[in-house]
C-alpha cells in the first residue's frame, strides 16, 4: 500500500544542476528516514544522501558540498538538489524510505521505481 514516486531526472550538461523529488503515499504510520541511492552501469547501488525524521543527514563522500537533501515532512516528500554535476554522477537514482505502516509493525524499506540522471555534453 506504500508507494514512492520520483521525478526530476533527465539529461544535463557537466556543471549543471537538477532537483529530484520523491513523494511517498499510502498507509504510513511513521517515517524513520528517507534517502536517495544510485546505481551506475556495472556498479553496485550506493547511498547518495539520507535524512532522518529528526533532521540528521549524511552524504556519500563523492557528493559532499555539491548535493543537498531536504524534506517536507507533512507531505512525506524528500528532495535532492544536485549542483556542479559530473559525468560520474550518471546513474539511475532511487528514492528510499524506512517506515512503519502501524505502530506495532516492523520498520520496512520501500523503494521508488528510479529516475535516470544523465550528465553529458
């Protein structure tokens, strides 16, 4: 019943910017954290940025000082502002959420369908 929908991906030149959005919907009792992961061809999926319900953030070393994660808690929405994009940032970006559907349910992981980000001239 929980669904994550990403938007904002596309083609951008090196040095450009993109803003990704992810909106969660469905039966959500509480959210522990939301974040962004990415997977490039031939590589494993890796954490890009994550933000907890308390506002704590962490970033991959490769994107620190270039990407910023933020959230709109009442709307269960998370954003990723990407600047100074490089070719190495090309990947499918996936939205992730750790959440409970009921107070007595275990916390589960939910994933979006992914959105393609391509950085090329």
